[in-house]
């Protein structure tokens, strides 16, 4: 399974995807990839709060579109700030394809992998159906939900569901907690009606009502 995931990653070539240069299973598993000295999104925004945040959002959207429009489509499965690196040109690069899958393959381990997402501290980023339902497979629509959460983080610098402790997050989300706990704290976001609309559509509780990433890219342009 790991070799399949690494093979998927290695064949991806796009300005918003972190490249995998090679890997080996000789004695120990090792992968070779470029070093991104600017770190991930969290590191970068902490050090460069004045950066062009809309450019980062557009870059992540474009990278995700590349994955979803691949033939066959690729689901990332774990879109979050830790999995977006920043290169020397300040361009976001999606990385870590450990939970990725090709849409056409049968996801026999979907329930196990959904559980691993819940246990990995990702509860702020993943779609509610992955968090609250058993046996739900990752999909383009779950990636879209996570993209909406990453968009909120990039624009505001805050995590979704801010103010809710990790230990209370699952039950709070079960009760329908909103990712934006207090909109009055984000006047700039409230003023950007287009971006707010995109995020809200990405967060729709009905996966089928969430937009395709191509529509998101068009709306951001």
C-alpha cells in the first residue's frame, strides 16, 4: 500500500504540489524530496503575517484541482496546514500523500482510515461524515470541506472551531458546531462576501452540495 501511495506522489508534477524525487525500501523506508526551509503554512504565516494570503489560498485550490482533475482523479485525504509547504518563491505546495487514493481503486480500508483521521488530531479539518460516521470513504467532497477549513486558517490565522478544546470537539461537531465560532472577530472576512460564500459552500453538511474544486478556482480568480 505504501509503495502505491509513493508511486502516486512521484508521478505528480505541478507548481502547487511538493515533488517526491525518489524512495527506497532497502533495509529502511526512505523518501527523497526537496527541503522547504520556509516550513508549512502554520510556520510561514506566523513568521510572515503580511504575506499575500489570497495568493496562498488560490495556490492550494489550484494544487487540489490538479489532483482532482488527474486521470484517474486523486483524493488527497488529509488537507490541513501541516500538509502545505511553502517554497522559496512563497508558493504553496501540497504534500504528504500518506492518505491519498486513486478514485478508481476500491477503498477496503475506508473505515479504518477514517478512524485514523479521527485519532490523528485532524478533527478541526476533516469533513463531518468522516468524523461522525463509520465506513465513510474519503472523496473529492471531503477534500473540499478540508480546503474550506484551510482557507479559513490562511485568511484569519485561526483554526476552525477556535475556542473549543480538542477533547470537546467531536461532541461539539456532533451537535452541529459552526467552524466560525464568533464571526464578529473577523470583520475582514465578513466584509469579503465572495470568500465567505466559498467557505460556507465548502462546509455544507451535505457533501453533494459542496462545490467542485474547479468551480472554487473560478470563483477565486
